[in-house]
């Protein structure tokens, strides 16, 4: 990913610990669209891992296959994500950067879906970036709805009440959406505001 994304995780941030803490909070009632599973496996392949690594990631999830718009346990996704980040950390430079790259790829893939294309059509320019971001989170999040607060003509904060994905993953996904809108000089900083709540501070 380009350095123009300027991800803003805190220097003391431990991505692997963040992921493990969220994994502990995931209950059987929490589910996630199959799209995120399939996009994650595509990312592992795209980043140069062989099929044996892909199959280890599937095995880590405890599932056998995925249908994009079916719901699967969020815990399964997090277990797959952890396995993938460990496998990719050497190539990406760190566990955190592996998560960010996976978020970026997933965000890019999602913008190619009907919902993603609709969000792009509704986003008439950079001022609508936050609305496009909110729309996509609204569809993907089955617990807690996102809200936008404008902090300036070219800045805003997206608050997500409950998410199990780690901060670095969100940063990558948000920047991918900005890239699809033709925005390059974008800064995205994810910060934790509660056990499972986050805010994405975005400037462009």
C-alpha cells in the first residue's frame, strides 16, 4: 500500500493482542457475511502464498466452504484472520501490516460488488467519501450501526459501535475505498473507544 495512506495506529498498538482480545469477545450469536471469508482467502493467494497456506487458513476457521451472503460465526473469521496474518507477516513486514494489507484488499474487492458499486455511484466526489464509507459499514455490520461526524470540510469521524476486526484491518479497508474514489492523499487513523467500538478519523 502507498505511504500516502498514512495509517495512524498508536506506536504502542499491538495488533496481535488486539485481534486476540476481540476473539475472546466473539460469541456464537455474532455472525459475519461469507464475503469476508472468501475475500480473505483471495488476499492470501494474491500475496503469494501457496494453496497449502490457504487450506491452513480454512482449517483454522473450522469451516469447510463459504457462500458470500450467508452468515458464519465471527469467531471463525477471526481465527482465519489470525492464521493468515501470521502466514503473511514475513512478506508484509509485520503482523500489523499484514492485517492492513488484508483490509485494503477486502475493501477493494467489496467495491466491486453491487453494493460497493452503488456506493461509488452515490459518492459524487471527495466530500461524499464518508457517506460511501458509512454505507458500506452499514451493510457489513450486523450489530451496531455506524455514524458520521464532520470535523471539517475535508475531515470526518466514522464511529462504529461494535466491530470484531482489528484496527489495522479497518485502516486498510477505508483507504481502499478512498482509492476507488480516486482519492490518494488520504490519512486514516483507527482508534479504539471501547471493548468493541472504534472510530475512524479520516482527513483528505
